[in-house]
């Protein structure tokens, strides 16, 4: 059991490290592309300007709080980051809704939601900064147990 937990922790650390490296490389590529465009005299197309005022973003994920995994936390933090700093932006976090009978398999003990709205309220309860962040639900989700 301990070996399995250690292996899971190592996998999580490696995936977190790779994710961080990916962000750094992605930012470098974007800066380099911008630099080359400036040298050529080209300008960004309006649709590619992520910092433009009034943009609407949708962040889609396959997991959501209160399931505390990187798959649920990272998209929520990304959505909050996109919404921060510019109150003209609208960010929609698109999450699955797991049926009530399957929620105890992935959520902490005693935490369940009868409706999509209850889960959205739970996800947004820490939004005290007035971010323009909304939660939407896609088709019903389901839990698949796998043998690891």
C-alpha cells in the first residue's frame, strides 16, 4: 500500500513538473513568435490577443471540486487566473456533474450535491474577489473504476 502511494506521489510530481515545463516553454514560444512578428512588421490578429478586454474564455475539464485532484484544481486555478486582473473578461468553467449515487466514490465523505447549482455554489464559494467567473455543466459525468 505504501509503495503504491509513493508511486502515485512520484507520478503526480513528474506530471506537475512536466506541466510547469510546458507552461515555461509555451510562454517562450509565444514571446519568440511575437518578437519575430514585430521584426517582420506583422501585427497580431485581434482574435489571438488573449489579453484583449471583453474576451470570453471557456475552460473545460473532466473533473471538478470537491474532487481534489490536479485534474479538477488546475483548470479551476487557470479559470480564476484568466478572470483576474480584467473585470471585462468573462470566464466559464465547464465541469461534469457526477450522478448522486457515484459522488461518494470520488468526493470527501459527507459531501454530495443533488443539483448542478449546489455544486457550482460550492466551487465558487471562495470567489470573494469579484472575479467574472461562472460555472457551467456539460453532459452528466460518470465514474469509472480502474485497476491500477
